[in-house]
C-alpha cells in the first residue's frame, strides 16, 4: 500500500489488520501515524471504520462475520470493515486504487460523483467488465475535483450488503469556508434479510414492508379535522386508484436497521469537538433505499456544499438528503454539552443517530419522533387533478400512478424529440396552475423558444422539501436555496431539450424510463459530444426518485440564473417536473439511473452514450 496511511479506531483495528493481511501487508502499513487532517488533540474516531489515504490505495473485498447492531452478520467488507474505510485523495493527484476481489462472485467499485475516464467508472457491462473472483483491477485516473463523495458496488445488490464507503477529496487550494475540525457521517440501511429475498418480497406483494397503513382510528381522526365529506372523498380517491396514501418508502424500518458510520442508534457513535470550534460535518446518504431528514436539536447548521460542490452558505435547522446525495454543513457548538445528530427516515419508521460531544460517553436526548405523513393531492403535482377523471386506474399498483400505459412512449422515440419550438404553455399539455416559484423574470424564453438557462421549470417544486415536512416547524433546506459559489464555466444556452418520464408499476414492482425497463430498450440515449443540452425529468409516479448521471455534472435549474448548483444526483418528487443543464464533454458510455437500488435493478436504468 505504497504512500498510503491508515488511521484505526479501537473497535475496528483487528478487522483492518485482518483485511491488510489478506493482501500481504505488514502491521507497519496498518498502524502508521494519524493523518494531518485529523483533529489536533488526539481523537481517533473521525470515521470509525478506518482511513485509506494517499494517491495509491489497496482494497480487499470479501464476505466475513461482523457484528451489526450487536448481532452477527455476513456483510461484504472492504479491508475488513463494513461499511468500507474512508478513502482520502487530493485534488491534482493521479489516483491509483487496486481492488482485489476475494468474493466468489464478480464485483466492482463505482466512484460516485467523480469525473473520470469511462473505463474507470466501475459499472460492469457499461464501462468495464467487472472484477472476477480472485482478480485485482487497478483504477487509475486524475483527481480533478474536491469535496465529499462516496463509493459503492455497481454489481447486483451488493450495495445493500454493506459494499460502500466514504470518499473525501481535499482541495488543492483554499476552500471558500473555514473550519477547525471535521467528521464524516455515512448513513446506510442494513437488513438481516438476503437482498434477493427483499426484492422477491417487493415483487410478490405491494406494501410488503409497510406496517403503517391507515386504520379506522385514523379515519375518525380525519373526520374530526377535515369533516366527513372531505375525508370520504379523499379515501375514495385513493381506493379508486388502488393506492395507499402511506406508501412513502418501499423498504422500511420493519426490516431495516438505520446506521450511522456502521453503528446503530443504541451504539451511539460519537463525534468530538471543543466548545467554540467550527466543525464541518460531511453527510453522505449511502443507503440503498432510504431518505433521511437530518437535524441537530439546539444547533443551527450552515449548508456549504451539495454533492461535493461548494454553495453559498444557507443557515438551516434541518435538511432532507436523498439517496446518494451529500451535504456539507458547518456547526459551531458553544456549550460544553452533548448534541444528538438525528437522521429520521422519511417514512418515520426508524432513525439513525449519533452524538456530537466534547467527551466520549456523553449523550443527549433523542427528539420526539414525527408521525408518518399521508400523500395528499400535492403528490399529483404536474398531472393536474382535472386529468385524473375518467382515467383507468385498474392497473395502478399500490403507491403510485404508474399504471398509466406508457408503452407508446418508447425511449428511442422520446430521445430524438426536438423541443426547440415549444413554449411554456404547450410543454406536454401540462396543467400549469401549479407553477410554483415561477416569477415573470424566470419564465422567459431564449432565442430558440426555450426557457433561458437557469430558469426554473414549470411544474417544479423547488421551494418544497417534500412529504412529511411542516415548513412552519423549523427552517428546512429546499432546492431553491442552493446557489453555486461561482458560475459554471460553460455559459451557453441549451441547444436542445431531452425529455424523459419516470415511470413504473408498484403492483408488479416494475420501474422504468418512458414506460420501458432497461431490458426492453434497444439502444442508449445519445448525447452529442460537447453539446449543451437541457434534460427534463417528469415524474409520473407517486414515489420520490434520486436520479444519478455518471461522468458529467447536472446543473439543477432552480431559478438561480448563472449560479444554478451542480449536482450528480437529483431528487425528483412525485408528479414533479425538473430540469438540468448538461455539458456533454465526457465521450463514452455512462450509466443513468434511479439510485433507489431495487428500482434500478427492476429496470429504472439507461445508458447514455456521448459521441
């Protein structure tokens, strides 16, 4: 492991040494000095799964017995830990990462959010063949960015088995904000079930993991609040569509244990600070299926980066983090007391928890849990309620509007559409009564008859955090708040628009783009090399979808003009229409998919070819 160093935590030292021995590494490599970025007074649990630092790193992947939430489990480990160790690189270096597969099946590592050559992206069947059992694959690429990222398997359902870890890239120059110490907070969801069993259960019974359905007591409570007529009408609507208003998450706390840095809430992972310090928290949602609402009662957080990219500071009390997103926040605890880092699952079926404290062994109160929310009419979003009447919902599965037949909307037909002549009033025949946040300045057209670059799309809801959030309760981060620290160098207007629908059928658990799952499409989505294009995503389902494009940035058009933020993953709420600008400067084939693991495996996956 030339030029690399490892920092260990007392609870994981044995496991890290075990992983190093498998590669023929001596103890000197595993027990070298703490890296310079760690805190100045001896803390060793910056990330309690160990750290692999330097331009050259060796990783060994295997299955082994590790305690999770006090129970023996058989996750996939990386250098003896699960989740895997933190990898730390530096902007401007050439990274060399040697990955040895000690599993009895192929594996891979995708470096999520990194801009790199397509052969190094780590998606089997798209950019490389995968890593066969017993083989070592060496990833080599220039590190051209900095910030908070992560890595994970792109082979089968291995990500659900703990095959993931944080990836931190230190900036070559001074960052636009200052801090005294940092902690990495990796959120994951663990199930003791076999992931293939989870997938079969989802395909067998809609709502299999939903134990929070409405009861007769809920009905009478709604009658007291809304009146009998309104309650009956709403219940009738959901029944007609064969949908549940409480289908918030496909997989829930009924099988998941929510972990923070691999630790359950009861294990209370602790991050240390000294009063008066400014602390940077690098929050990564590395879960397979779970959205989290993150807050630290008693502390204001200032968001300073999103998906690794610096943004202008936003003070918040809480933020929702979609699967695969990352947020960096600064906190400044003044008191010699403990604070709870509370990450509540969006469906309220559980939570991850850690403690921010001046000393080990301290704990703070866990905040009161919120009740599960019901999906209301706002979830219909861009569909417009007038268009619901007369629709045949007989094929619609439990939690979505995905029974709509999109078979005639094949991906290949959609991708070649020229929208340059479309104006705001005739895009998809949408109901624009719900064009929230669209000011007269934003709703302007460019010379091609399209919305000008940076303007928010009609049908977007960037000023809303999403279901289950009361905007009057506390200051919540919304996409509208995100403003890039500096403009993106490519200031060209988009030359064309590409529109894709997010589709699916919950009852049969099939997920797709434009009504076709990946196994049914005949070819890739084509981007022209170096073109400037607008990608429009329309969510025809009643579920949130975190959409991830490999190899290129997506610039979220949230109404911030030339300062729209760069992201690698976009959360698209039910019924919402969002758009992003893309500079197609990465020649090759790239994965494009929903980052809900079981959605991707069920077909919500495409290949983008830049040529």
